[in-house]
C-alpha cells in the first residue's frame, strides 16, 4: 500500500487520512450548487475550506448527481478554468472533478495536481491525457451506467466483487500505459448506480477494496443513502456525513471527499487521539 500520492506538484502524505474539500463551480450541484458559481465566490469558498483544515481542494464544473444533464465543454471550461488558475496559487494540491479530456488537458496545463474522474478515463482521449502527463495524480471511480440513468437501474449482485473487479482492471489498464502505481487512487463511487444497501455494504467491506493495493477515496458527503437511513434533507446531513467519513477513515480510507471540512477534520483528530493509544 502506498503511503503517499504522487501528483503534479505535491507528494501527498497519506499516513493519516486527508480531507478533500468540495468546491462546486456549478449552478446545479445536488448539494450546494449555485452558492459558489462565480469565480470570486468559488475562490472565497476555497479559502474558507483551507482555513477549516482541508488538505486538498476538488473543483468541479459539472454536477454528477443522479439525473443531471451533461454540461457542454465550453461551459465547463468557462466555469472551471478561472477558478483553477487562481486556486493553484493557494499552496495546496488542486484536484479537478471532470471526465472530459479537453478539460483535463486544460487544467493540467494550468498546474492542477489531480484529475478526479467519475468515468475512470473511459471517455475517448482521457486515458491519453493522463498517460501523457509525467506525474499528475488520478482518481479512478466506479460508476454503474451514467449520471442520467444510474439510479433508474442500479447494480445487481455482489457489489463489492463487481466494484473491486472494475477498479482493478481500470488501474491495471492505466499502469499498462506507463502510469506509475503511486499516482493512482481508487474510489468505489458511493451513490453512483448503487442501492442504499449496496452503498453501506461497500463501507462495511471497504477493506476488500483496499487489498487491491491502492489508496482509497471515500465520498459519502451528504449522499442520498445518508438521507435514506436518517430521514434528513441534503442541507441537514452534516453530522451523519461526518459519521460516515469517520467510519471510512477507521476502515483505512486515505482521502475523504467532503463538504463539511471543519467538522470532518475535528472528527479525525478524535480518531487519531484514539489510534495513538492503541497498542500493537
């Protein structure tokens, strides 16, 4: 298991869980869309997340909530590039949540450190962009079907076995193109074409995915599965989201992708205090 993540400008220490703060430069995100749609507001949000303790910032210009429409390339570039251009000056790793190869290339040219791709480089040309870059980080995520249809016909069968096989194949395919293992992180894709039960199965059996030998990213923040078991609306899921993130960290997730950075950082401090007193 790699204890660090090689990215464009940073070798990120993964000996303790890292918190990736979500920055939605979109008007239609399922959780906080529109709040940070302008460049100025998005950058202000970046700075708040850093004050709250975020280790990585993840900037996205297209909502991938179930049923969300695809965003035209020019529009995504217009949303994301001004934010990334300024964010790379903040002194922390910058991740960009995109599946479009043109966006990947543009943000990497601006100095972005990580590409976070829900399609795991299955869009034509995406694999070439990452394989052609000397050292950017890449997060490969499992998604069943696509954002428009993924919840109309969720997965069937043993979700862990299927997700594990997909992620293993995606990582091997990338390595076959010359991308070093230390650049790769895997994400089981909580909420992306899975039932509520399947999502929690992925958390309960997370260790089976970690045995693939790559760091894991856990993205539970404010997801509908949390709403399903708590009865809470999107705007009232901070506490259970932190609980899910903490359980993912306890099961050795390396990166926690969250909206509520401050509370997640505090919860991790408690976890670390406990771990520091565990013998053996």
